[in-house]
């Protein structure tokens, strides 16, 4: 209520448009991180229960593979630091909302990679670990498109008086996304009775369903933002 009152009473028309655009970008971040936070939920369970763990001559545990997110950020950061100024000089640099939209689409595409792996298991019924690595790579492209760009937009678009408040709003949205991610991940929950053996085919079917839904959310939201 206070924010709406402030925007309507204390902002010029241009500032009002900027602040409303920033609120939309915060909502985009909430959707993105709802998908991203599944890397600590359904992705871990998927890799633990339904994936071959051997790669590069080593046996990788599901928890160890969560390092892939940080690894690909380090790999991709220099590239994007080079890319944006180059596109800017040529007049081809996408707008901040467009970058956020592409980030959502890449998040959805990451889940499509997992859908493909779930539908094409290896001879032993488990998925190939390299599809999982590729999914992380695609997801981190999405994060590089959305997260640093969004944080930059907070300071650039906010009215100076409420920059701190809006930065808090950004992180509040990303924190709330963890709750939504947990609810989304529950759709793939599997209870294994004591002494029973996991039915891998059934598990793949459940993960396939939640990954398809997540892909639809990411790609659909990205396309909607581009249309808007």
C-alpha cells in the first residue's frame, strides 16, 4: 500500500513507469528463481535416484554435482562481460526486460534437457550424467541473462529515495521463490516404503511431469514478457 501511494504521489510520470517496470522485473526474478531453486530439490533427487553417476573416470554423488551452478557462472561471466559492451557498440544490446525474458526462456529450456534425458534413458534404465551437466549449463546462461541485469536495474530504475527498499524487494522475491520451488518440487515426491526398491521407470515418469511443467512456466513466462 505504501509503495503504491509513493509511486502515485511522489514520482514523475517517467519515474512511475520506471518503478512499475522494476516491479515487473522483480516478479520475473521470482518466477526464474522458483525454477532455479529446484536445483537443490527435484534436480538433486533426480540425479541421485535416476542417473548414472560416472563421468571423467570418477563417481559423482548427487550433492557434489550441485557445484555445477557456481562452476558455470565462473565460466560464463567473462563471456557476458565481453558480450554486452560489444553489442552496445553495435546498437544490438537487448533491453533489460528482454534479457530477463530470455533468461526465463533459457530456464525453461534447461528443464527440457532433463525431459529429454528422462525419456531417453540408457540400457540400465538410468539417464546419462552429461545431459544433467548440459541442463546446468543452459540454466546458468539464463541466470547470467536475468540476475545481474535485474540487480543493475534496481539501482538504475528506482527513485533514489527507495533504492534500498527496492533492493530488499528484489531479495524478498528471490527468497519467496524458494517456498514456491518447494511446492513445485512436491509434485515429484516419491515415498519408498521401508525395504522396498525404487521403481526407476516410475520415478522418471514423475520427474518428467514436473520438468515439463517447469519448462512450460519458464518458456511461457519468457514469451509473455517479450510480447508485453
